[in-house]
């Protein structure tokens, strides 16, 4: 019996699956940068300036880049830049940095501050094609512009890894500010690419990211999908991106089961309002005002017309029932459900790095 370990929150859980039930096991692959190359890619940063590094998402790739940056500062006897992060990732980030490193809470910065350097790991995004530093800043600070970006969406289904028109809204938003970005593309083996510059230009790492992430596997009846890293499954809103990435590989009337702990809950105002009966699905097509996570609810309801969605999480069953998502307490229960409903010989495709894979 193959023993497959899959990420689930801060830990990994084992999927016990019979050899005859394992269709394929998929993980992100591709050539990664050597440490020396990562260091040289950071050369354009002017370390003589009092830089303020803002960490937009926490991952091993982000941590590795920060450590390379610290090493450059020590090498040249420069002061280590001040580090800022959102409250929810401060503790995890601090634990990964050298002892004595201090991290300040990132609240409402002055985006016109030319010493600001934003760092983040690129991911796929159903609305913008790619979740980049530019789109993250737009979501955080450009509420009015987000309505325009939502209206310009490609359609009612997610478009991860695609070049879409509405990314221009994010570029125009960040063009107003003289800020710097360190944009990272990675997979489970390491950093695939790294770009430094203005956030409107660092999106260039999307090309090698797509090349390393895309797998042509055809259509399958059943998928079990782990996002591959904690930062991509800390909320339902975030973890569903892995479902978008794999949706083209799910056959009509098939089943996709997400493995996502969701320690921070729903993570989307729109989904929360819908669960509480404060928002209807009709409002999603042409809203007068953008509400955080509208696209997530739209994409989920549209994909559910094609196939069934299940999740292993700690979310209340009442929430998931309202969203028409099958709820499982553990990966073993999910596997038992598959074999009971689809038959004991059912083949299952196991995706161990769903946040950084693009299935076609």
C-alpha cells in the first residue's frame, strides 16, 4: 500500500491508498535557482538605503529570499532592513528568521514611501490569472478599483495561469506609487525565478512559473488535492485557488476533494454574507459594489454545476452544507466515501502541490 504524505495546515497527513486505486500522484517540478543565483538576483536592491521590507505572504521561498538578503547585508556591513508583516503571519515568519530578528505589524503604510520593498511568492489566481504583488496591493488598498477589475473578469469560471485583461487594473493601480517589489516564483523543490523592480514589471516571473507548473493529464473522475503549503490553505477562500488550478482535469459529474485545514476560517466577506443569508447569488453577476471574495463564491457555484466539491477541514459542517460542499473529518473518511460511492476499483489522482500546479 503506497503511503502518501500531504500537507494539511502546519503538518502533513498520510493518505493510505491501495496501489490499484492510485491513478497518478502529481507534484510541481522544474529547475530551481542555486543559492548563488538567488543572491545575485538581489543585487539591484540599494542596501545603503533604510529599506522597509513588507512580507505579503509567508512561505519557504519567501523565508529563503529574506535570509539571502540578510546575508548580503552582513557581508557588506549594512544595517538589516526593518521587516513588516500582517499580524496573522508574524509569529510563523519570526520563527523562520535568525534569532533576534524583529518584525513589526504591517497596518496602513504610506505607499508613496520609496523605501518600501514588498516581497511575495506568486501564485495562480482565478480572477487575475496570477496572484502577484500588484494584485495583492490592489486587493488590499484599491477597493474601488477592485469593482472595475471584477467587472472586467474573463467570464464566470476561474482563469488561473491565463493572461487576462483585468490585470491592467492592478498595473495601473501600482503605477501611482514609487515602490519596489521582490517577486518570487517557486515550487516544492525551491525557487524557480525571482525578479526585482517595480510591481508592474516583476509580473514577468509568471512565464517560467507557468512553464514549470503546467501538466497535461486529461480528464479524471476523482481528484484529492492538497495545496502543498500551509499559507495556501489557511482559509477556505485561499485554498479554493488550488481547486481552480485543477478544475480542468475533473470530468463532468466527477469529484474533487480539497485537503485544507482553514485555521483562519472562511477568509471571504462575500462567502460569509452568503452563508449568513445576507447576500444572494444573483448579486454576483453585476454588483454595484465589490465585496471581498465575490469571485470565489461565483467560481465555486459555477464549477459545482460541472462536478462535486468536497473538503477535509476544520470548518463547521453547517457552513459547508450551505455552500453545497461535502464535509470530511479526515482524509481516511474522504477515501472511504470515494470507494463507497464510486466503487472499490476507482482510480484517484492525488495532487500534492495544488497551489503551484496547473492541470490541463
